[in-house]
């Protein structure tokens, strides 16, 4: 299993932040804010797998293309970037030694917090 940073998803997350499509929520909120498996299926049905993949910073290049199992480290709810998702994903990336993904998430969190301070 090789999980690499999904650069397109990182660009998407940064675009959401620039556009103000971000929830400045708290760490533990992700358990309530995370989309369900059914939400993911509905999103794929409406927007397709390519758009779905843009919501995950990790891509398992060993997993079958076109499957939800190929993607990990979600950062939002298919509508907005969530601070709580970034915190959760950063912690998991660090736990499993996905250094490049962890670094990207740490930088994204810093950018979210800087934007919150300016608001």
C-alpha cells in the first residue's frame, strides 16, 4: 500500500480556503461533521469519482482506480473545508508515517488558523 499526496485535492482545499468555504470548527467536531458513506455515494452519483477524489489528501496507488477505498484523509464534507477534519487527518497521517501528507495538512491548518485570526 503506497499512499501519496493528492496534489489536486490539496489545490482544491486551498481554493476552498481562499474562497471562504471553511468551517472554523473544533477538533472533536469531525465525528459529527464527517459525511456518511451514503453521503459519499450520493456525491459520487451526482458529481463523479474524479470530483469525489478532490476531497481527500491521500491516494492509495495500489488500490483499484474508481473506488472509494483508493482515497483517504478527507478534509471536508463535500461542501466546505473543515478545520476539524484537517486536525483529525493530520494526526492520523503522523500516526501512520505519511510524512508528506502530514506536512501538507499541518500547513493547511496553519493557513486556516491564520484566516480565522483575520476574520
